[in-house]
C-alpha cells in the first residue's frame, strides 16, 4: 500500500515551505498556483511515525495538492523534520506554533490551506497514493456531497486489539449517506483522518470547535444538522494506526460521557421529536434520559426486557415491557415520538432493531440507535 500524510504547522511569525503571499516565504520559493486539494496535518511530537505519514502523502497521484503541516509545539524533533521535507519538496508548507492543542492547529491549517478541498491526515497514519484522487473524483461526481471519506485498514504494533478491530469492521460497513447519518449516534462512522471536505461546507458549519467533546464528532454532527451529505469511496485508502497514546484513549473529551453529551446535544437538532422512548433500562439508557432531558427532549418511558413483577420506575419514569411496546407504538408514532435503542450490551442493538423492524418501523425515520 502506498503511503501518504498531510501535516499542519502554524505560526504567523514562522512559516517555511510554499506559502501564500501574506505569509513569510522561504528564500528562492515562488508561490505556485492553488492546488486541487490541501492536506492538513497537525503534528505534536510524532517523530517516530511522521516520515511514513509524509512519504505516503507525497506519493499521492492523480491530483495536485499541498501538504499544510502544523507543528503544535513539538519538542522531539518533529519540527526540524518538517522543515527538511519543506526544503526539498515545494508541496510541503510548515507552520510552527506554540502548543495550543489540536483544534487550534486544525483551524490554523485550514486558514492557511489554499485549495477548495480540505483533506485530513494524521502524523501516525499512512495514505494510499490513490486516496486524494479518488475522493476528489467522488466530490466532483456528486456536487451535493460535502464530505468524502474512505474505508480503513487498522493496524497496531504487536497486533490489533479486538475492540478496534470491531470498530474498523463497523465503520467500513457504513458507506452511503443514509447509513452514515443513521449510525452517527452509535459511533463516528467516518474516521477523521479519512476526511476530504469542501471548504464551502466549513463556511456553512463554522470551524472546528472544542465544546467539551471530540472535535471531529462535533463537526460531523454539524454537517448533518446543516443538511449536507456524507459519502465514502468504497475502497481501503488509509492505514489507521491504533496505539495507547491516541487521544480517543487518553483525553476525557473522547470518553463515553462526553460523547454521550455530544449525541444528546445534536439528536434533537438532527431528528426533532416531541419526546423519546428509550429501549433499554440500564446504565446507558439512564444516562441518555438525563442528557436528553437537559437538551429539551423529554423521555416518556423506558422499555426493558424484565418481567412485569420485576419492573420498577427509573428516574421517575415507567419501565414498560415488550407487550406495551407492541400496543403503544402506533400511538407514539402519531404523537411524533422517536424510539431510541440505548443499550451497551453486545448484540442488544441487533435485537432491538429486529423487534422494531418487525413492528413495521424504519430506522432513521421512526427509531435510532444510541451507544
């Protein structure tokens, strides 16, 4: 598999490589015409994997591109390595900045990007040489699509763990817009390093933010809330590295509670309803009952598998049984309620889907799954 990476490094006072007229330019460099794609690659102390990411990105074919690298206060030699690449390849631009965090680095890279299409890349992943061209072709063929992703091959030193393997298979099975939109409240169906986004979409949604949850999930939900389409190239075009230092493993903004807050915040904005019924009565359902109520979407009841004698109220709400679900579902639909599957037990989502589709309900219209 070919390798490719886009790196972002930003500081208005320290810019190396190919730059816009308003930036400080390196000696003997002229500003080239704007490329088709700008790859934004934030870097913080990634010297061990950075060369692989850059080499794989620079091997891209079939499209004109620049790599905007944002060095976010690295102290391990990453900045010097970026400057070396910028000196020998005019497509690499390096923006050096004090450590301000990923969101600020991403926005700095987007600000300095010159192309109408913005692609993401991380300093520890590897890109297929046809990725950029294939995603650009998808966006050209589908002008109503704002964001193009692709399938991933996940890898890890010492072997991939089961949880990440399951996530990879799950994400790769969601390709079309309807599947992506429907599953967005389970997990992020489009891994961030695979994104290619129209600049016009960012103008509509606004820049990256840090609202207390993951910046990629936040932007993906804002894209969906704006009525924009998301599609994937149905090919494996990125090698996605898993390791213990991933932000998703160490930063509380990517933790279960923060991600549940993000989903509860955006669900009423993407799928408005008068109230909700939660299928599940365990910890996950109780969490969403609390968070959805705080966002103005009241929960009417839980539906659980317990026999009638074992049912008791949770959070002051009744726990109904499967027989109640079958009897009440048509009335709930007429009232404009949304049914939400909310259980973390393995296999529970599939069982809930089977029950609800058996009642003639359609996922995405009548019910959604949460995790």
